C-alpha cells in the first residue's frame, strides 16, 4: 500500500493561458532569442574596452559581431519554423526586422560609419531585448492536428 508521503509531488510546468505547455518550436525560439540577447550585450562591452585604449578588444568586438549575426540568422530560421508550424507571423516579422538592422549595423561597422553604427547598435539591443521578453511572455502551445489529419490516422 502506498503512503501519500511516498508520492512525488507533481512538477510545475510552463503553461499558456489555455493550460497548454509551450511546444518544442516555441522553446527552441526562446532559447535562441535568449542566447542572441546575451551575445548582443557583450558588444558594447567590447567596444568600450577598445575605446578605453585596449586595441586588441577590436578583435573581440569583431568576433562578437560574427557571433551575434550568426545567432540572429539561426533565430530567423527558428522563427520561420514557428511560423510554418503554428502560423504565428509576428515572431518571424520581428526577428526579420532585428536581423536586417543587425546586418546593416555589421556592414556600417566594417566601413567605419560610426554615425550609423553606434545609434543602430543601441536600437538593435533594445529591439532584441523587447523581442526576447515578448517571446517569453507569449504562450506558444504546440500545433493541434486538424480534422483532416485526425481522419488520416
């Protein structure tokens, strides 16, 4: 006979307003957006170290720019998958806007156009943080099969 104390309590899980958990596509996009945001925050640090006189930090800033840009494109792919699976367009549209701004910023930095690179960097960091917060606050339950898919099974 099992005693009530022997049972393990149920573990809390992230659920949407309708009681459903976020699906794998949503969790993947959230994880990538979080990594992307973390990498973006390193860029002004590296730039500040460079501007304080450590000229090796410019290499760190360039490496960070490559990492941020790469994470942005991978996040864009994950947002595309989310759109295909759940038909949620806003994460794809917002990620596309952030990645476009980052791409312009990347090339402005390579050209030394600081008049564009610096303010666009501030805007990009802000947009990335707002997007990540929105992704974490919005429920993204897995797609339910349609009636046609149920009939095939």
